[in-house]
């Protein structure tokens, strides 16, 4: 019995080693760039990194990323100047574009739509909300003062849950020595990415929470409607950061994602915005990835066309 157990453990370890080799040979697991918080308290990627972002359990989407000197995924460096025309895209993972090769990004598509008459700088980082975005613009105001137009991607339901900026140290926990070491095990990264470990995590969470009293959180969201709270947060942030209505343009997916109250608020207070919903609805083809809600190449084409069209009409 003892020999059987020992043999089983040896075979199990050998199996894991073989699977690790397979994952590495066929590059099934994504590369994870290193993140950091700079001197301006802006969270972003460590500059000058390259790798491949892999999505799906059968390499359904593979895209190369390139982190420039400014710490963002882009094929160009950011060098705004008075004698050039520049556009900035500010947003979360949709702008960051790890689902698309960095040299075929939304920014590159916009430049093509505008006949390469402008330079597009993509300040995208997964997890950014509206507070992150406005803090970023304020932190690099010397650069943004030189940029001619700033398009800010907004997800109403996700990006307006707070009315002030604070560093998200929870995300920075991913950069602890232990997590960095675990990321070197590509088999573990792969199984995590395809959701293989989700059930185990869920079970572990239930075990750890067993017997604990669930305390009801009576916060702002219970005292007032979520939509009202989010609009209030939006208003507080734009006032705090002196939001430039002439230079800044929001863009978002409307429809069910954005309540009429918010659209009315934007119109009444003369905020400029691009509502992508109508263009998406007209499309005869899917605009998102099959296994992911991020825009596919066709969706990114539409976003680029909408922004370029708006820019032409409002120069």
C-alpha cells in the first residue's frame, strides 16, 4: 500500500511536469506584465515590457502587447507637443487592448481613419474607473495640456462606484513575491485563466466563511437609488478635477448599460459624449469576442470609426 501511494505521487508529479512542458511549448498561458505605482500615485504597467495575452481554453485569442516608456500598451511613445495634433484615449481594459495586437489597436485604427494626421495616445489600464482616469489626467496635466482632445471611456455600472481617488492596493497584491513566483508556474496560470480553479476557490470561500455572521452593509447604495448615487459620484469627480467640457469627450455603450437619467444629466449640463450603442446595433456581425465581453476586431473598427467621425465634425 505504501509503495502504491509513493508511486502514485511520483506519477502525479511527472504528469504535472509533462503538462507544464506542454503549456510552455504551445504557449497556452498568457504572459503577465508587472504593474507598479509611480511617483504620482498612478497605477500602471512597468515600462518596456512585451509578451502575449492568451484568452480562452484553446488559445481562442492570442495578442501581442508592448508596454511603452509611459507604462501603457501602445505601438508608439507618448510625446505631445504644440506643433502636433494629438488625441488621448483614457480607459480600462477596453482601451488597454490586450485582446488585440498592439499595432492594430483602436488608437492605430483612429489614426488610419484620420489619414495619419493625428497621433493617438492610449492610456488604458485594466481596472481603471472614472476616478482613476481623472486622477491620471491630473497627475500628467503637463502632457494633457498639450494634447488636443481627450476621449474617456466610461462604463456607468462599474466606473462610478466612488467619488474620490484612492490607490487600489488590492490589485498590487498581485505583485507580491509569492504571486510573482506562482505566475512562473505556467500550468497554474493556464488552469486559472480557463476557470478550472473557480470551483475550488468558491468551495474554499464557503469553508472560510462558515459560521461567520453576515453583516448587512448599510451604505449609500441602500439609502438612495444606485443611479442617483453614481450620477452624484460623477458630478463630484468632475467638479473636483475641473473637468474640461470643451476638451474632454466621454464615449460609452448606451442602451441598457446607461440609464436615461444619466443621459439627461449629461445633456442638461452640456457634457460631450459619443454613444456607441446605435452603431453597435446596426452591425450585422458580433462586436464582442465569443468568450469575452471585450470588443473584437470588428467592434474596435466601429469604435475607431465613431471616434474619428466625431473628431472630424468637432475639430
